[in-house]
C-alpha cells in the first residue's frame, strides 16, 4: 500500500495538472500586473485553492453553478439603471462570476492605508468647514476649495452631531504594473456599491456554498453591523428611527438603496416623505408625523435643500440645512463632504497627509496636477500626450469634456487645441493625471479563464470604536481589454471580493440569533408617499383590466357578428374614445382599428401601453415593498405591450392579445391578494382597485344600459362585469334589465358588483389609521357610509343614468378625500382618466 506521503504527493501532482489544464490558454496582458499568475505564469498561492476547486468541478458543473447565481439575482430583482437608454434603462445586474481573491497579509496593509486615508479626509473636512488653517497657511489654494461646487458655504462653522463629517468613506483602488496599490479616486459624497457587494456575495454563495467556508473567506456582516450601530447611536430622540434618503427610482442605484434599507432595518425615504418642523425632521406617514433623527444620505448634497442649496431641486427637503445647523438631524455623510473627493484635491493630498496626520500616506494616489497653478499648468501642457485630462471638480466639463476624462494622446488636433486653450485660460477647471495601466483579474468566458482590467472599491465605516473596513468590496470588471470600460454604465460587470484568512472565520451575521428574535406583526408606519403609490398602483392596474375587458368584449363581438358590429358596438367604441383609449379621427368602417390603437399607441393617454407603464412606474417607487414575482409580472406585461402589432391584425389577433394581457394582470392581482400582509399598504392598494372598479361599473352600466338598453347590451354588460355564468345559473333565461342591474350593481355577494366594491371600500377605510370610534367620522368615512346606504335604499329599477352618475361622482370625491387625508399634497401628475374625474 502507498504511504501517506506518497498519497499526498500524488494528490498534489493531480491538483497541479488540473490547475495547469484550467490555465491553458490564459494569456496575461503585457506590461500590467495580473492577479492570477506571476510574471513566470505560475498561479499565485492564494488563488490555488479556488483554481483546484474549479478544476475538480469541471466546466459543465462550473457553468451550471454560475447560472444558479444568475437566477438568484434575477429572482431577487437585482437591477441597475442605464441613463439615456431608450429601452427603459433597467438591466439585470451583470455579475462576473469569479471573485477577486486577496490574501490576509496584503489585506492588512490595505486596511491600514484606507483607515489612515479616512482619518485624513475627516481632518481636512473639519478644517475646511471649521478653523480653516489649511487655507490660511496656503497648504490648500483657496480656488481649489471655493471653486468646487461641492464646497457648501451653509456648512461653514457647523459641527456635525457625533463629531464626524464622514460616516462612510470609500476609495477606488487599482494596481500599477509594479504590483503596488494606488488610490484612483476618493468617495466621500455618498459612496455607492456596498449593497451590490453584498448581493454579489449572496449570489456567489448560492453558486459555491461550501467553497467560501472552506477557504476561510471573511464575511461582510460585521461591517454592516458596525455601520448600523454607528448610525443608530446618533439617534437622540430614543425612537431609534433611521432613514435612508434616496433620490428615487430613477436613480441608477435605486435597487441598492432599497436593498440596504431593508437589510439594515432603515426606512427608505424620498425628499417628499420628509418635512421640517421647529428644526426637527419628520417623516409623513399615514399615522401622522414621525420623527427621524438620522439620515443615511444617498442624495447629492446640492439637491438636499432647495431653500439654501439648489433652488431647482425637487428631490430635497426644504429646511433641512437649518435642521442640520440646529442639531435636529444627523446626516451620513454630512452635507458638503463631497468637496474632498474632487480630482483637484488629489494633487495636494500627499502633502496634506504629512501636515494633518504627521505621517506619510501608506496608500499613494495617482499623480495629479491641478492646472489652477502655473507650474502644474505648464507641466500638463508639456506632457499632454502622456497624461489623462479630466475635469477638476465634477465627472464632466460641459462643452469641453462632456464625457469625462480623455487621454491626451488620443486627441485629434482640433480638440487638442481647444483643451490646450482651456488649460491656459481656465486651468482651475482641469487636472492632468498620470495614465495608470490597471492590473487584470480572471473572468470566466465560454468555459475558460481570460484576463480583464478591474477597479476595486473598498468601504470604511466610522464607529464608536474607530474605523471599520469592509473585508471585501465592490469590484468592477471591464467586459473588454480596454481599462476605460470599467464602469457599470459602460457595460462592465461586478465581481465578489474574497479576503482569505489563515484561520477559520467566525460565522457572523447581521441577523439576530434565532432565540433572540423579537416577535413583530407590524413593519412600522407607512410613509404617505408609499401609501399614495400603493393606492394609484391599485387604480392603474384595475383601470388597465377594465380597458382590457372592454377591448376583449369588443374584439369578440366584431369576430362573431356577421355585419362586423351589432347594436352594442358603437357604444363600446364611444366608451373607448371617451376615456382616451382610442382616437376620435379613426373611421368606424373597420372598428378593429380602435382595438389595435388602444393596444399599441402611446400617444393616447388611456391606451394600454400608457396604463401599464403608469402602473409599472408607480410600482417602481415602492419596489422595496413588493415581491419580486409581482414586480416581474408588471415588467413582463410592459414588455408584452411593447410588442409591435402587425398592421394586418384582425379581430382574432386582437382578442388573443387582450386575453393574454388579462391573464398576466390576473397573476399580479393574485400575488397581491395572496402574498401581501393585511397591513396599511395592502389596504391602500386594494382600496384603489375597489374605487376604480366601482367607477368603471357605473360607467359601463350608464353607457350600455341606461333606461332603454339596445339589443345585446345587457349581455355585453354581464361580460364586462364577468357575471355571465352567475346570471345564467340563477335565471336560465334571456337577459332582463332589472335582474342584470341587480346582479351588476346591488348583489352584495357578487365580487364584481358595485355593492361589493362599496362594502370593501367601507371596510378598508375603517381599517386605516385615524378612524376611531369615539371621534366624529372623517369625510371619507361619512361618504363611504352614504354610498353603502344607497346600495340598500334603492332597487335596481331606480338606478337610472342620473343616479349612476351621482354614485360615480361620489366615488371620485371619495378618492379625493382619501388623498387629502393621507397623501403628500403636491402638484398633481396628469393621469389618463383625471379629465373625467
């Protein structure tokens, strides 16, 4: 038998052969540092275990596991937004499946360097907004500070609560050809990416659940624990309410905002959710104003307060700056902290480290020359071909560097002359930076490893015990060999980051221990904005369903009637035109054109593409409160509505298309009915649906039946109200006006009847906050009670056009009463049926 030593040697030889087979064809780029292999082509020691594991799995198994990671991200609804995308902008999160691996020794050096840099940034901010020694001594030119749009004078002299301008610092780093790490840029405004780093970790953990544990990969939860604890300690009211302030769903990283808010247990807030009273910030909820003491800010500072900062901002909170000065709220990061992340500052940071901290910086930054100084300006002009030319204060410089930084050697003569002239005449707006050839890491492409450039963003959080570094980060990987394409907007991908530890890693988690989980049946007060959007989501979905039922009924009548119509068809066409779902100028020689227009045209406010898009947009604002399945149902329906309609389509095609869309809407309604807890959000969602369905029922009845229904109109009404089967089972006879109206309007057990909707409306209103039995009922409760009484006070024969119009009007008044009581009052957005309300 072979001895233990021989067995181990045989195992090593097998592993080496497997790794070499995996590395076959891997060609590092010349002149750059490669993370995977050394200059001789040998795999670096800390990558070996991962390579062995991949080799043992085999290509097919690796591909299967990576597809599992993609499915996890898709099912979780992870996305990012691409600006200026004509197709809507939202794209699935692009993960680069192989992690970036960093060993413990190297990580310790990075930790020390990043903590030192965070301390320096905090010291510089404290001085710039405080004593101003750096400006007075000339260590920083005044123009390099005052010229920055991120230096906000309202913050001068303000001492942030807790003593820190920075609660989160991040740095983008990369390696030079010599293998040393360099800081490429600082992030002090509102660093993004931590939530995506966490999602990357969860996705890769799904693909390789045992591998991370066996390699002693450090966990991320400790960082988020420290961040949450540090922010929670800033709460002075004792209510423990921390909010995450987001610009809203149109922001490119909105998913991350919503995800972090859920993970950290914070409330996701937009500017409209907040109000300032007596220098204290409150969130508007359906249960009244609730104090917020701490805001994790993901909104650029300039937009935070339209009263004192950018007056054109519709994203901020009027009076927020005064609340900050008065100590009524803590912001993380403080307003104005973005001044030190400007590229112009990088030329001074190496000297500032020695002056502010008394020591040289461990992590150098890329060499930068600010052209606001004569010597630096001349140096940039003399070495233009060797440098990167970039805006000094923002990502772009309109009219000159519209797309950001450019390489001097790539400039054509005309643009080169324009940039040289701008450097001479307006050098304060421009910097020259050393062109860094970034290192590469392996990616998995078509069953093989290939090198790609990357940038690593690492996060540092301020805590009571000092600074805590996330043991990992947000790694962006280029899809091509061009290092300038390392951005998510430019089509790049994102990779997990594994920091290896020599010892087994403690299995920390942000979640409490199973035996210490506090039982809760509420999720906190519902913000008024969220309630508003739940309500209108319900109305838009129901409005779309009513329109689809109308279109399906019309298409069915056109298909089954020999003369292409029938007495009820003109009234159905009238309905389509009245609520803006069909054009007025289409001839009725081919009525199917009305159906096709309502299914496809975006210039008609009541057409299906606009209704579905309104529902999808409204849902996107409360996406953090919807299940991924519900969201995907709406997204798939929007894609269905975007499908082109052939000009030769006939009635059967239109019928099939409307029927398919109705089934998709039924799936959304089922998910909302079966999956949502019966809390305030569900009450507002279903209340909107019931009001909209009740209005449509009144409108259908009034238009089709009236006092003298035309031939076939009663059957059409039963079909629109999905009540044909019930009618046939009860009466087994031809349609008669009184029984049809009784079933459609007054039957309390018919889930499509007007009376049923009003019963549900009454129940929802009584369940909403503020409806107390020992106080006079508010207007919406009184109005709902009158509507309920009218359902019992009159018979079907008494519901003529006038009475139906009166009920319809009261339902729209009820909707307004609910809005005035619970929702944020702002400039109304035009909606398809508002002109009829």
